[in-house]
């Protein structure tokens, strides 16, 4: 999608525009294609879609070039924010899973500690058959 594949004549044909219009959009910074080492323009599929969008905004919607530039910038920012939001949602899911595991580990550790204390504090012994008499000491 982002690989620069098409020379300007092919890109112009795919976008339904004149090659000079593509050069104009490039000079104005509306659509910036990749460049070959010799400086030739190479357009990607994404560039072709952007060319069509620029043409639509200009011709059908009556938006001037400055407005188109601003729309492109804002759409780029929205895309970046959506991408960051997706990353954060993934991170939150991972943290929730880690928290759940930590809670289960802590609950197990607490249960094991309590079970261990009961065995240590109240050891079980078999009772004998002897009888022990106990008398209360006299009060002073």
C-alpha cells in the first residue's frame, strides 16, 4: 500500500488527473510521492487514493488548497491518534491480564500462608485416655 510503485504518468492515469496536476500537488505539499535516487517521482497506492481525495475536495466540494492541506493534516493526526489508541487498548488489556494473574497469585499465597499457620499454631495430636483434674487456685 505504501510502496512507491508508479511513475507519474501511470499515477496520473490511475487518479484520473493530468501529470502536471500531480506535479502541482507535489510542489504545494498536498501529495508527496517517494523519489528514486535520480529524483523521479514514484507514487504508491496510498498516494493515488490521496490524489483522488484532493481532486474530490477541490472540484466537488470547492475547498481551496490551504483547506485541503489542513484537512490532510487533520486526517493524518486522527489516524495517528487512532493508532495510538489501539496501542493503548492493547496495553490496557495486557495490564488487566497481569493484574488478574497477580490477584490470583496473591490470593493463593495468602491461602497457603493461612493454611501453613494453622498447622504451625495448632498442631494436631492424638489425645490419650488420661484424665487430668484441675482445680482453681484460691483467691487472695
